[in-house]
């Protein structure tokens, strides 16, 4: 068994376990998804700090 085959098999097994866990703990999965989406949105909406010198040039 090669390393890549073993890694692929391990990833597939972890994916199946995650799917079954998600079926039985749907509320936790939804909360986790909302946390990830809100984190991504916050990164996009970061404010740029404005310096005083930049305001003087306007």
C-alpha cells in the first residue's frame, strides 16, 4: 500500500465519519457553518485605518 493510497483511504474514512456525525448533530454543524461564514465576512469587511496626514491632503 503506497502512502498516497493510505492517505486517500484515511481522508475518505474521515469524511464518512464527519457525514454521520453531521447527521446526528445537525444543530452543532449549523452553528459551526455560521461561525465560518461570519468569520469570512468579517475578513472582507475590515476597515482601513486612516491617518491624519491623509485627511489633510483632501
